[in-house]
C-alpha cells in the first residue's frame, strides 16, 4: 500500500511506479487503488485482481523451486491428494519422512477435481476410483466402507428401529458423490425420495464437521471418521456399511517410475500400509 516502498524494492522512482500502475489500470479498464488522504486502499476490483495474480506468482515460485533443485542431489516431490484423505490418512503417515529423506522436499496440494499430472507437474497423486489412469503406474492402497454418522443428540434414546427412520434426519450430501445415499438405501432394498435432498458439501471433512455440529447425518468412509467415532462425538445411527467397489490408489507417471524420490516415497507409503495391517 505504498508506491514509495514499492519503488525502493524495485529500484525505481516513485513516479515510475505510479505511472506503471496508472497504465495497468488503463489496460484493465478498472481502478485498482483509491487515493484517500495520501494513503492507498485497494478497490474491490483491485482485491479480485490481487487474488488472481497471487495464484500466478505462487506458480512462478513453485517453478523456481523446481528448477533450483533440478539435476541436484535434492528434489521437490509434488504430491496431490484428495482433501480429507490427505488430512486424515496421508499426513499422519508422513511423520519422520523428512528425517529419513532430508534431500526430498514435499510439496503437498489438494485436488478434488480431475487433472493432468504432466501439465501440473505432479509426481505422486492419491485418488479414489477404478485404478485406471492413462500413462501412470497405479498402486492399490485399500477399499472403504461407507457408514452414516451423526451427533449422538440427534437420535432418540431408543435409537432407530430400522434404516428408513434415518430419513427423519437431514441427509447431508457430498458434492463429489451425489449417488451415495441412493446407493446406501438401494443396497438394503430400500428407496426414498429424500436420498438426493439435503445440504451439499464439497469434502468429507466438511461433512464430518457438519455432523459434529448437529446439522444432520452424513455418509462417510469409516476410516475418515475413526477419530470422532472412537471419541464418541459421532455415532453410527444405522449399522449397515456399504462396501465400495472402488478403492484408493497412489499413482505416478510411468516415465518417472525409476526416479529415486518416487521410489523412496512409494516404499514409505507401502511400509505405512503394512504397519496399518499389523
């Protein structure tokens, strides 16, 4: 918020910075700053533009880090993961990785929509599906059981007598799996018009938080809600667990399979899986 400080950082004059900002505003056909009592304030258009530009600058920074480590003993490993899976399963299993492989710098990002590994320069991706990702080697991790969860106070003291009584609660939806409730009822030979109705959330993490807040009942993979189920802050109102035909996978581009950073990370995850099964 200071042309003078910007000029000092850029080794320019204050008037040169002011002129360039004016040219940018003319190009965009929107004012970026308000001049109020010799102080600068961002306009709404300026705030929007700043948000967009920061995305680009972040990508430039990532590219710079990538090139600085390219061909050296150190390496940046770009990992993409589903949001809740990353927070609840992946991150706890990365403890100690940095000490075992100090030359590998992990760069972890969330991805909930399909993307191109090569275009976005992703080295490792965790995803849920059938295991077929063109141009990659995929390692099957595990399947999941989906169960309904809700806050204990939402249920009557006697609990639910049958699965259909769950429709008395708000059925919260996952935007990534719109068929979830329909499939859960259908697997039990049941049908309800309410299976597609209810507030919609982008991630399982948001669903779990909404369930904890007492907003309704959510269908989530049991392992993602294990912490709350163990603590008793969430309960399973109806015991049927829907076993998914899909699974969680770890994938990486075929042409990167021999890279040491890929091999080390793969071995680490496989060791974590083996430990989980013991």
